[in-house]
């Protein structure tokens, strides 16, 4: 795999930002690492970080490079701040950056596929929320989306009960019912148009009830979600183990 740290100016954010990018190669000489031969541009996984982290964290805390190497899968890990991948009331236009600008930047800088069947999104905690929001709001873009320990309930009284409080994003307003409310997005979704959805969370994680609530709502709306709960907490040991499950689950085409 080739590893790149890409610094660039964002028109949406009106500031410089960064992304960590893994690009596949057909290397055979590296000890302990495979490669992949693919015809044409490789498929791409947008992998989103959590609230306290940045674009480098997945590479620092997991073996994501090793997990994707033999699949020929490019991975784009953007900087999302503490934004919940939302156009913040006081701050940056991170939803606009993620959903509109970033895919254009990726296509401009890198040789990766832009086909729906080759495009995936996943994330942990805040990033799990961001991944599902992107998939539900732009289902035509993705073949599959995954949440690891996702903060999947951000609006209404249940958000406070589940200890999901992000007033810096919405300036104290309640996002319930808006385009930032995943449960509301499920209500409006056409199940036939959605990508495949996968959710995993630790049994001891404080966000496990948020996953249960999301899956219950999805099931009631006819939206299938492959959901898993395993022993574990809100920590990197869990995410390192289970991002590998996500990578195995993704419908990545073979060359």
C-alpha cells in the first residue's frame, strides 16, 4: 500500500485541511503483506474518525492498511474536527466539505473509482453517525455503509438519555426531525434505494442502546441492517478487531 498525507485548501471550510490516504499496489516483495491486481481504478472506502481524533487515527490505532492490502481497496480518511460531519452553527461547513467537496478532491488528486458499486463509507462513534448520515442522505453514492460504536441518536429526549450531547454543532437547537437526525432520515428513506448497512457495538459501550434504537427503527421501516453486539467497550481494541469484520463484509469487487 502507498501511504499519503494530503494537505489541501478546502473552499467549503475556508481553511487548509488534510486527509490520510491509502492506495493499493500490486506489490509482492513485502514480507508479511499482500497486494492486489485490479483492472481499472480501485474501489474506495471513506473512513471517518471519532470526536476526539483526526485523519491519522485509524492508521495509528488499527491495522487498517494490512486489512485492506489484499483487497485492492483505497481508503480515504478525512479530517472532520468535532463537527459530527455537520455544517456547524458556529464553525465549519463540514457536511458540505464531506458530501460535496471531498469526493471531487479525491477524484481530482487520485485514481480511484467513482462508481456506486465501488464506493463505501464507515466510521466509529461520531464517524459512525457521519457514515450512516452520508449513506442515508446520498444513497446513490454508496454500495455499503458501516457504523462502529456509532452515536446514532442525536435528536430528541433520547439523545440526552444516551449521553449524546453536541451543542457546539447545533448551537443548542435540537436536530430532531432534521436532515441531521438519522431516525428521521430512516422515516423518509426508500428502503430499495439504500446501500447495505452494517452496525457493530460493544456490549459494555455507552452507545449500545443508540445502536439498538437505530436498528429497531430501521427494522420497523423495512430497512435491513446487519447488526452485531460483541463484548467490549468504547475503545480501540474493539474497533481494531471489528473494522476487520467490516472490511470482510464490504462487497469489494475482485480483479
